[in-house]
């Protein structure tokens, strides 16, 4: 078996841990603090910030007026009037500049702290945190909603899955904490350091998280990434780019859309095949010489046991299951088109089912607004959850919001 494939499968089964100084593109934040923080972010980002409860969070995005993706982040309400927008260091200044350019009379301050987070990901991540001590054991880490935040003494913890499995980002100055987590991950058979970094890149692609910049080299409409289900509220007020994104959602017209190409392993092996996939930003060229799209990041998939790559594909070539013959660096390569993500954990599936069941019960009791909130959360967790869209359509139809109902159907 390929050593790279073996490492990614180990990471999938036993998890990974990276100290803050080991993460290749460190996870940092933009702080937004002040009485007007919520209303400002609500108007400047794609998701419903006004609806966030204390200690809760969600995925969000900043787009241009034309609906093109500028920045992808998670937003967390850590205090009454204090919000953290968490994202990679390579995107921190881009987001800060975009928000600061729209900051006029709002009563708030924007800042870019230099502190970065440790990364803990894997099926045992919640149990590892619970085992750090009595105080940690009192928190139901496995039951926290995605993007929830908790303050544990001097340590700030965000529940954030980067791999499809449960995961957390942690900010702390306690070196002993990192040592304790590393020991626990090692005992579970997980990966640390350089091995963890390499595996993380593969797991992020399987989980459907493109990197803004490396994977979106050209301007990309947010819906082209397939992440609008997790980052956009279609029931909130205006925000920059809303008209374009709503139009795309209604009419479904996209020049390209993100897919995953799964490559057949060539005779010389998996890692040889991986090396033949063109670099991000290169054209996806078919056997007849036509251009089908543009490549994104490439990796080894522990789920399919094959090389995979993100690709923004044109409409004629992006049907799931479609087989393509693509010119690689040394000749033709066979690939199958799949919808992202390739992997979701059983934990996420069970949480989606739980939210759906609660929504149905609350709907039966006559509280349609609360049912819609639960279904929106379920769809943020799993944008492919068809039953959720169907019930949302019914609820909006009952409220007389026929345009929204048609959109969901």
C-alpha cells in the first residue's frame, strides 16, 4: 500500500493534532467588538449574524457586489457584543480590509490578533478533550453544535470540522495542554507534525473544503463552490452580493461548479498517478483537446483509495458519475466526476437526523418558525439533505412565501 494512502487512512481512523506553530496556514481570527458588531456583520456577510446566540456560531462568507467569493470563515459569538471570524492566516488581511472599507459610523472596532490555533481532528477528538481534566470532562464536547465556542479558563475552543469528522480549534498559551493532547492522539494511533499536515490536506478535499486562493485562482461565484448551503441565509436582509447569489439559486445558471475528480490508478502506482495530475489553475483538457474546466488542489483519498482533485467543471461535464478522459502531464488519465464532499462522518449524519426529527415535532405543534431554524441548521451541516429541502418548501408554502418555497423544492 502507498505510504501516503496509509497515512491518510490512519488520520481518518485515529485523528490528527497540530500545535499552532506546526499548521502550514495557521488558523487566526478577525475580532469585531462593539454595540453595532452584530448588525454590521449581518449586513456585510452572507449568514444570519443577528440570530446567533451567545456561544454559538456558523459558517459564513464575504462576497463582492457581483457575488464572487472573497473570503470564507466561521463566525462565533464569544461575548455579548464580541464576534470572532475564524479563517486561515492567508485570508485574514483580505477579510479585515473588506470589512474595514465598509466601517464608517458603526460603533465597533476591528482587529487582527496574531494568536493562532492548534488543530485537533478525528473521530475521538471529543473524548480527548473530555479527558484533559475535571473541568473539561463537564463539557459535552460530542454534543456541541458545529461552530460552537467554549472558554475553558485561558483556553478558547471552537468546534470546527475541517475533515468531515468531529474537530476543534484551540487557542491557548499553555504548552502543557499541547503536550497532553499530543500524548492522547499518539496513544490513539493518530498523526502529529508533518505527517498530520500532509494528511490534513487530503482530508480537507474529501470533506469538500476548497482553499480560497489556491483553489479559487480565478474569480468564483460563491454558489460555484457548492458551499452556499452552509454559508448563506436566504431569509435574512440584504448583504453585499445577495442579488446575484439569489438569482443563481433561483435560475441555477452557473458557468462552472466545483466537483471532485477521482482518477483511476495507473500501472505505476497511486503516487505516480497523483503526480501526473496538473497543478491548480491549469485547464482540465479532455482527450479531444476541448477544455472542460480548471483544476484545483489534488490529494490521495482514503475513502476511494485513489488520487482525487478539485475541479471547477463546465455544465456539460459535471454530471455526477460521468467518466472523463483527461490529459495529464504524461498522457491520458481516466477520471470519474463526483459531487463534493466525498466523506461525511456518522456523527454528522446522526445530528442532521436529530435536527430533522425535532423540526417535524415542533412543526406538528404549530411552531413553524422554530422548525425552519432547525431545518436550516440541518442543511448547513449537510447541504445534500434532500428531505430537509422538501419540508422547508412545505413550510414556506404554508406561510405564503411561494417564491422561497419554489426555490427549496
